[in-house]
C-alpha cells in the first residue's frame, strides 16, 4: 500500500472499489426490492450490503489486477474514475476481495433459493471473467459489451431471493441499457486499448459505430421500460438520444471523454425518476 496504517489502507481499498459507480449494483438491487413490492424487506439487507464495497471491490479489484499494463497508459486512472494499482498491491487486493465476499456468498448459499443462487453465480462469473484470463471478455469485441447485461441481474436475483417473480420488462430493459452504456463509455479509451492490442467493441466499431450500436440498444431499453413506466422510458430516450447525437456529431475519443461525466449521471437521473414513482406507488398502495 502507498501508506502504512489501517486508515490509508481502507481508503485505498475504497478507492479501488469505485464508490461513484456503486449505484450500478446497489441502486439496481434497491430497485429490485421495490419491484418485488415493498419499500423495505429485511431479507434483502445481506444482498444490498454485498452490493456495496464487497461486490464492487470484486469486479473492479479483479479488473485492476489484470489491467495494469493498459491502466498505466490511461490518464483517467488514478482519479475518481478508477485506480492505478502497483504490482505490490495485487496480493492485498486479492485478500480483501476474498475477505469481503466469501462470508456473503457462503450465507447466500445456505439461505437463498436455487433460482437466486443461479443468477448470483452467473453475475459473479461474468464480472470476474470480464477481466480475468483465459476468457477475458473485455478483450473480445461485442462480447465485452454484451456481457455488461449482467449489471441488470440484481433485478432478477433480488426478486427471487424475496420469493417474488422478476419484472422481466424492467430487467431486460436494463440489460439492453447496460450493453449500450458499456460501449459508449469505452469510446474514451479507444486509443489506450488499441495501443495495448485490446479489441473492444469501441475499438472495432469506432466512435461513430458506437453511436449507432449504443443508440440501437438504448432504443430497445426504452421500449422495454415503456412497458413498465412511460416517464422512465421518456427520460431514458431523452438522455440516451442526447448522448448519441453528441457523439455522432463529433465521433472522437475526446468527445467520449467529455460526455463520460454525463454518462455517469445517467443512471442517477433515470434511477431517481424510477425510484420516486415506485416509492410513491408503494406508499399509496398503488403497486401490487
């Protein structure tokens, strides 16, 4: 670790877990609980806690361990957008990943139904092998983007864990949304990935191609969301449409980087619209 002592070590682990991106897992888990028909269910607490630091450290820690070469070339790393680790930190990261995740996964194995466990297992495997060899999905064009559909899996396994049926239009819509967002966000890294001989969807299609690819998947997500909530579908279409048009007009990695902060805000805005509607519907007894 760069500094001695427990406090700097914990701050470092927290940084590696990308707190600004926790909403992608935790927020989805909370919405999954709400879609299951309750503002709060104590049975969901272990899952929601796992979707904070433990799970995010798992996916981003593994990513940082196996991406040291490309991260060294990426000017975004070392900021809030991602850590740039040292080779001496690898063993510590692996230990923290195990310590924070194994107790939760063990508890899930003895307390959750098989359907929930199956989706959780797939969730973990997809994100581990997104970065880890020999599969390394992130280096396989189109599979890198498609694999990010897994970000929607909490909508499925939280429902199953609570004994409810998933709201499939919402889950499928978020899967399509996540596929689009992954490719869109990767535009800013095209030069670094190309220099490291990593052929991502963004590298293969180029910025202009990504605008069309992401636009198509965001279109699918809008149609799916419309089956659940028209306001959410409209907000999704407006933000996605603006991002795609901006990238299409100036299809460069620099444009992708300038738009990235807006892309980060996307789930917060759309999630807030969905969350307000769900909480009001649940509070007034309008949601089954």
